[in-house]
């Protein structure tokens, strides 16, 4: 039986439509995969983050996962985690993940997780200023003290600038670049009024001070009854905030290399770590009677009696103050002899102090 051409065309069209409904194209094939679960991010840095997730349920024939960053695929991985790199600091990104089965079918994408990268870490090393100028007695320990600080700089990762004249104090902005200013065996009136003002500005911004031995023989406090000269009353702020003390005069100290025992007065494991106590030491031990000590400083180390006179009683040989402005001031009366800067216990003490102040930002 022959059909008219128009009937034959109608029959072909109906058959084609019927087959199309029964056999959808590959793009229209439904997938049984569901989205991965519990997408999270941790260990985020300035340039990367760690993504983690759980397999979809049920996890049938999962072959890989596709990772998307702001809607763009950036990786395909076989496991339920991926480390994202090459991100920009201080930038927010959205991440999602999908699952892919053995047939290449892809699940819906997971819920997004938002990640903001951290501020880029500075590669600039902290700076330490070592100040060695004297206007009073000169202990001639510059070379040894600088060598010690440079040794610590190599170990702890900081830059050392040495100032023998005071020029680094000419600008408050310049001083602000330093994390620590170290007055090592300085003595007498070594700074101008403008330079002193800059030091006070530096402290107000939370700057740290370390000082030792003859540093307390500069700028005697106006209340020190035995002190004459040495800048007495010129800059009380210095004795109050930098050294926390002014050594007495007439006499100032014991004989050089006098043997005595040092003990911990108030425990601070960070500052006394690695030092054996009681510490048998030899030093030119300073006297404080008739001098000045700021009671806001906490006494860390104490030297035992060094004689029978009233000023020979056991007394402070290291103290510190965590100042209200955010900075810390540390002083020790030790450091008279050039050999002291190679003494293992003294080196350890300064090493501890530098370490603590460098990590206090």
C-alpha cells in the first residue's frame, strides 16, 4: 500500500518525536551524583589556603573532584582536599567543589566557602640600635658589646646599626624604625635636648630599651642624694624610664671582678631560661643606696651581699618594666669588663632579653 507523500512525512515526524522523548541527548541525561559536603578552608596565609570537604552521599563511583575559584575551575583532584596557591594578599575568594564519576558526569557544585587571605608578611628584618657614646667614664667595651649583639642578630634574625656619636637620635622618625635601642655602657650627658625629646617620642610609640652597667651613670636622677654631675637632674625621664635607676656616687661600686652570687628575685622563665642559678659571678657590682631606683621596675636578679657597709647589702642587678605605653625597658648593672661579653651566662641573659623584646610587637 502506498501512502501519499504528505502522509508519509507526517508518519516520520511522529516517529521522530516519539524516539526523542524516549532517548534524551547526553546533555540531558540526569545524574545521580549529589554535591560534595562540608567544604571548609583552613591554614589560610597571604597567598594560599587549604580546602577540605566530604564525599557526597552516597559516594558512588567518584573518580575526581573539580575545584572552582570564583566560578572558574582551577583544579581536578582525586582526594577530598586541595591546597590553593598563588592568591593575592588581603583578597576575598569564593570556592566550590563538584564530584565527577567514572562516566564523566559532574555533580552540582557544593555550597561556597568564602576565604579572605591574610596581610602579606613583611620580609624586612627588625632593626636594633646599639648606642655606645660616653661622656663620663669609658669602659671601652664597644667592640665586645657590638660583637655580642651581631652574634645574636645572626641567631635571631635582626639588623644591627651601631651609633657611637648619637646621630641616629636626630630624628624621631628615624628612631621609630628601631624595635630596640640598646644603651651599652653609655655614661654622662650624651644626647642633646632635641635628641632626648626624640627618645621620649620613641618610647611613647612602644619602643623597647635595653641598657647595662654604666648606662645608669648617665643622667643621674634629681632625687639621688649621692649623685653629683653626670647630668644629674638634666633628664630625670631617662632614669625613670630607660634604666630605671641611677648608680650612687662615692663609692659607685665594688672592686672590679668581685666574686658574688646572683639569684632570681622574681621568676620570669623567658628571661632566665638557660642560666644556672645560683649564678656564681665576678663583676664590678653597682651600689644603689643614695642613688635612685624606680619602684615600677620589677627586680629580676639580685646579687648577694658584697661587704659589710650598708650599700653592700643584697640588691638589684637586673630589673625590667613593661611600660604603660606598650614598650619594655630592661637594665642590668653587669657588663663592666670586656671579657663579660663572652661570658656564657651573661650572653644567655642578653640573648633571652633580645628574644623576648623582638617577639613583642
